[in-house]
């Protein structure tokens, strides 16, 4: 049922009930008429004896000393006598009988026998009619008459209890012969319906624009205009309801920052471990799986324990096969590369060694080659050239710059080895997303250690979900400046930590890809962020809907007893295994770097 909330800005000045609410644009009600002691009421009504019902067709009010507009029944305040053109009613004896109905005047009240009232919350229902004269007020199933309030109100209402799906009010006010009709208000929850539009709906994630014709050199900004005529018609289901949606849309896990698992006494999870071959979606029976990735590696290392030799061969038949791991609802993609077998008395095991699916662009799955850029290109363009002809895309989340001609080159390297050389020279890291075939390029330190205290973490964990917790020192000499230079056509820059004197200089760094100040700044930032006083924490966590895998490069907020801090995820290892009884255990172990550097 819909709800309406009323908020008032001023305190009540002492007014008691009844309270009258008027809305903006609503005409003020007419002034009430003066109260006359000889108020008379005449109602033209028709009676149906078989059904014992009364239907009101017309009502008139008058403030005269005589009866006004009496058509069928006459009421008089001076003489308690009721007369009808078809039936005659007498005061003596006290009880007046008409057909199968009994009317009682003493104590000043008439009641019809076929009357039933049901008291429901804020609602009354009557099967017939009830009349009450003691308080000069009449009530009817389709009309309410209040003489004390000097107003007339007629209700034409259809009630469906308890839903109350429809309600309509026709209010009639009469003052000095003037009748004013108020707004008819439809009430009730709206039904569900589809809302269709041809307007552009932004997709989730990144979009790729492909142009057929080459671009013409132009200065200034480039404006792209799109037409809705070519867009598909998208229909969205409106669930209906009232002011409060009955089925609100729930955000996905990665739209909330930080992701914060709730504190509970216990966490109920249903562990899941499945493996599917992507070529035909054939499920492979596996007993355990391990998935590991760090910032320094461009592909995850995957180890599978198969249930039989047939399952192992299904991932190697016809060459290395791509597969999908499903662990507690999260997907991980890989490519099987090598198989193994171990046999002892009464026990055999079959295993698969694999890497992330991006390994299809690395040795031994692709041949090595040599390359040298004949023309000037940006770093993002150099990476895109290595992915040309494949179904992989690049998401470049670093500052791009131009590399002059004949500066970048390599000998006998695969495409992924060449991309790793470019990204490492810039001080970046690689994360392959096999679900969308996207290669994410981002800085090794998305948040520098001395600025972590002011940043919002991606995931916030607490000791309620921490299963194992340990730490070890990971300190290195402190530097606040470093010289970064290129080679033949490079630049030489001194990268200094903001706010410091820049007097403690780290060893020089030389790389051919450093051809721009932006390249030197990004590489120098990564070097200065690696040094200083740090600790490495090993934290074991579950994997559930409220706590996804903590991927390398994420900023993690940790609450352990009285210690609260933030750190960068350096590596992650996910282990899922079944025991002989069919029970399953799923854990993620992360290595977290905590820095004790603060803002200068």
C-alpha cells in the first residue's frame, strides 16, 4: 500500500481537531452557514421492500421554518412525525412496524433490523442503512451527513479491503445555494508496465568506437553527434506500486565504494566450484583449484586437480583449451597449457597447469617476432598494435604520451612480452579481464603511500571476516627523489616527492620508453612509492557476495581489533578444494603493503 508523508514547518498553535489541510492551487472552501435551531432536512428516497434497501437519489438542505422540497419522506424538527405517500407512520404506540422492518424512536434512535457493522482498521462497512437522530447526524452507505459541522459530504466510493486498490471522492459543499465541486483524486498503487524508449542508453563499462574512414587533420576539439533514429528500442519494466517501490532495484556489488561486509555473528555461505570448457560449455569435473595473481605479473597462475584422466584430456584435446572457473559466483578465465599425472598405491591424481586467457598471446601459444616503430605513436597505440587481429581490447588508465619514431623496439618477443616491457617502463601494472577480453593498464600505485589516509578504500574489511592475520617487515631505504632518463631520444627528469627537499636520491633509472616528462613522472612515482618503511600483511578471508576477491592494485581498509589502517593489495591467491566427504572450502589469501609514510 502506498504511503503519504506530511511534513510541517511550524508548530501547532493549539488548534484541535478537526484539522483541515489545503493544498496549493486549491480554492478555499466557502464560509460555513450560520447555525439555525430549526434546521430541516428533506430527502427524496425510494424504498424497495423485497431487497430491504434504500437508494438515495437526491438531497436538499434548507434553513427555513417549514419543510423544504419534501418529495417522498418528510422530516420535521418541530413534530416527530414521519409521513410517506405510500405508507403512514404513527408515533403511538412507540414501536412502528413496516413490512419486515422495525423502527424504534426511544431513545431518539431508529434502527433497521437487517443491519450489520464490521469494525475494521479505519473502515466501517454496512450491508444496509443505519440512521441516528440523537446527534442530528445521518449516516448512509454512500453518504455522510454532518449537521454539527454545517457541511454536506457525499462519498461515491469503491473499497476493496485490505488492498484498497481504488478510491474516488466527490465532495459537494452547499452554502447559500452555491455548490462547489472539488478535485476527484484517484488513489491506489499503479500497475506494472513497460517503459520503452529509443533514446541512447549508456552501456555499462567501456565502449569502443570504430571509424571506417580515416580522420582528417583538424585543430581544436572534436565533436561527435549521434542520432536516436538508429538506436534500438529498449524497454524497461516499471514494477509499479506507490510512492515506495515494491521491488526496488539493488545495486551490484562493485557500485558501492567502499565494499563493506556487514558484521554478523555467523556467515552462511554455499561454496561453489565449477569449471566449464568455453568451446562447447562442457562442464569439467575438478576437485580443487588455485588462482594466483600479483602486480608484477601480467597473467594469473592457475592449477587444477581434475577428477579423472578424461577430464584432464578434455582441456588438452585439440590443443590448449580455454575454460571458465566459477568460484562462489565469481568468474575466472584461463587457458590450459600443460597436463600432469601422479600415481601411488591406491591413489591417482591428474592436474592441469594454466594461466589467464591472455596467455594465448604469449609463448608457447604464439610465435615470437621483432618490431621497431617506424612512425611516431602514442603508448596506447603501441599496445593496440600488439593486440591487432585478436579479440582483446586495451583499457589504458595512465597518462598517455607520444613515442618518437625508431625509439621503441624489441627482438624475439611475443605480443604480451612486448606489452609488459612497455608497461613496466612506465611504472604500470597489467590486469587481464577474461570476461570482457580487456587488458587493463593502470599504475603500480593507484594511490601513493603518503596519500592513503585521505583516500576512500575500494574494500573495507574487519576482524569479523578475517580468518588468519600475520605480518612481516618489508622496509627499504627511504628516498625522496630519483633521476629518470630515456636513451637516444629520451628526456632526463628529476622526480621529487612533493613537499620534500629532494635531497635523498635513489639510483638512476634508464629506459628507452622514457621520451616525455609524463613518462618520467609516472616511472619516478612508482620508484619513490616502493621505498620507505613498510610492512607486509598476509590476510586470509572468505569469498562471498558481500566480500569479492581483493585484486592487486586495490586500496584496502583494514580494522583489526584496535588497529585501523589502509594498504595496497600486492598479490592474491584463491584456493577452493573439496574433501573426501564432499565438503568444500573456499579462501582468499592476500598480501597487503602497509606504508608508514604520511603526507609531508
